C-alpha cells in the first residue's frame, strides 16, 4: 500500500510515512515519528548553519591568501625600487632598455600573457558566465577540498528538506505542526549563525 495523498488535514494518529511499513498504527509509534521529524528538522537547520559558517571560513581564508599575495608583490616592488635608486647614472645610461623594463609597473603575470584572460581565470569566472550579468564574483577559487564538501552538504540538506516536505504533504496536522515547531526552535538556536533565512537561501529544502 503506497503512502496516500490526502486533500484535507487529519488529526488521526494513524498515518503512513515514506514507506508502506512505516505506519503509525499505535500512539507510541506516532509519538516516536513526531520526535523523529522534529529532530530531522533541527538537523537540517544545523546543517544550514554549518554550511553558512564554512562559507564564511572559506571566504576569509581566500581573502587572507589574496592579502598575503599582495603583500609579497608589494615587497618585491619595494625591493625593485630600492635597487633602482642605488644604481649609478652610468649604469642607467648603459642599460637603458633594461632600466625602462625595470621602471615599468610590475605585473603579477608573466610577460606576453593575456592579462584579461588571466584575470578571468583568477576570478574563476568561465567565459559563458559573462553573458549573465557581467563578471561573477567568486568567494574563493574552485577547489576540490572546498566545492566537493559544499556540494555534498547541499545534497544532504536537499534530501532532508524534501523528506520533510513529503511528511507535511500527508496532511497530518501533527506532522505539520512538529516540522514548523522544529523550524522555529532551530531558528531560535541557530538563526544568528545563518546568513539569510531558509526561504531566501534555497526554498523548501532549507527547512
């Protein structure tokens, strides 16, 4: 027997959830199912907060790496300016071509490299994305150790969110109320750690 789709709310303690064998045919099973749905809802809010905090950490790490890279470039520029100041006029006249090259602003890219293409690569913006609102700003370059866990975590959150949606779609009033209660309690406990609300972030899978 498949899980039926009711069209009106029911206050019955007998309901079939997810599988034919998962039927709350006793009050104890129904109460246990309510606790399960409440815990899963809290788990989903926790995963949302964790993902948000990881996003902040990855963005801060990327910003710190860019800052250190800029510091190293500025240090090399300072050394180059100091070397030019200590060169004699004869050396400057004899090596005019080299001096002109030295006096030119230092670039973080090798000579002859297409700077525009290099900037696009640094910003991790594929060319096809440029037609959708200009250059996209990435919080960090694409990394397996960042983007793979982020994608997996989002998939887990989506799975949990859609399972909760299916539970609510049984039109069992107890299931609906306990999921809403879990969202409220989760937001009270973890809302300050999440950037944006669940509805703003991703719709129904951000329960």
